[in-house]
């Protein structure tokens, strides 16, 4: 009887070690992803170095589902640049082109007016009530590159949360049943 009890204890200890090993591995993966994201934020100078185009307002240049890479330097923003900005009171950033730049004479600060390439009018209707221009603090970054269609994964998981839950559940199940 002692041999069976010892065998069961050793099996239980192996499963516990595997579970702890998998938990540590998952923790390292999540931590690594956060470190990479923070490093990208420092390198690009943008609070969000990667964004997904969520609408067709920038077609034909950028389509819904494209991923944009952003960079924010100290250089002044110029007409024609594509910027990503946030509006006070709105969570989702907007990707549009700068169509006018207004330099204030008193402070030298630059205000910008934007417009989607596929939109009829400028973005003043999108801005906060009474706001006519975007200031530098509204700008999250300038588009410096893009990957077409890759952002559809994010759009699908946002619009159909059940897919996100199925994917997370499948990955969790894979971690639990893997033998490595």
C-alpha cells in the first residue's frame, strides 16, 4: 500500500509543478508584452504607438482594419500629415489628415484642423462643443507606416465579443492540457 500512495503523491506533485510552470510562463508572456508596449511608447513618443483604423473615412489611403504605426516628435505638425487624435469626452481616437495649420502669434503654438479623406467637410463637427481647432495635446501621433487588413482581428473581437471569449477559452484550455 505504501508504494501506491507514494506513486499518487509523485503524480500529484508533477501536475502541481506543471501547473505552476505554466502559470509562471503565462505571467512572463504578459509581462513581456507590457514591457514591449511601454518600450514602444518611449521610442515613438506616442501614448499609443499602434492603432487600428475603425472606419472608412480615410479611404482610399487607409481602409478599415489597417494598422497604423505612430510616432510623435517635437517637429511642428504640417498640412497633409495624417494624425491620430482624441477628442475630449470620446474614448476612441480618430485617424484623419491635417488640412489647415494655424500658428498663434502670441505663443507660437500650432493649432490644426483635420478632415477624413473620404469625408465631405472638416472635422469641426466631431470636435468638442465650441472647439474649432485641435491643439498639440489632442494629437496622439503621426502615421509613419501601416499594415493592411491586420487590424480586422481587433475589429471582429470588439464587434463580436463571443469570438473573443471562445478564443480566450480555447487558449486557456490549450494551456491546461498541454504536456510541456
